[in-house]
C-alpha cells in the first residue's frame, strides 16, 4: 500500500507569513514582495543551476561509485533542491527531492541506496523542470512522485 497523498500548496505571500503583529511595516512587506516578484524571473535559471550541481554529483557517483563522499554530496544537492523547489515555484521538485533525501538521510546507509532509485529521482527532477510540471496537481507528476516515494519506502522497509 502506498503512502497517503501529500498536498503541497503554493507558498503564501510574505504578508500572510509575517502578518502585522511583529511591528513590521506594511510598506516594508510590500517592498519585499515586489523584490521577490522581480527576482522570480531568475528562478528558472537558478533552478537549472541547482540541477547542474545535481548532475555533477550524479556523474561523480557514476565515476567513483557510491562511497561516503559521493553519497554525501548527492544528499546535500537533493537537500538543497528540497528547500529551493517550492521557492522557485516547483513544489513537485521539492517533493521528489524530499523523497531522494529520505532515501539518503541515514549517513551510515547511504552507500547501500540502490542506484536505480537514485537515478530515477534525478531523472524525474530533470523531467518535471524540463516539461514545466510544477505541482502534483498534474496527474503524471503526482503518479511519478508517488511511485518514487513507494520505492523509497520499500527500500527503507528492508
């Protein structure tokens, strides 16, 4: 049986996160939101930069094997994408990278992670960004994420 579905909602505007109870000026919040909006044009490039780093970590695993150093580098790349995906307007990347992090979260067991599952996560991240599948509201994206999460859960249960 697969894990229950995870609903990822878009990040609310800054105003709803900080509210007005902390002495923060409403004009300051508006300026911050405008700055984020202005930077959003760069999100795609920044996300691609992170994927290039992930590709490098994957290439290192292929060249050197999955050892303590390469596994740790791969984990940190996945962890960065887990944190940045939603910020860069790709909550599905956050979800898939989170699944990869769960696969690699135990430093002592990272080297035992199946390469086929690692590669499937990385391929999935590349594909959803390439095809601009941003959320798991897309049926294909949802099934992809659920399948990867199920494989991780199956591996962890062994």
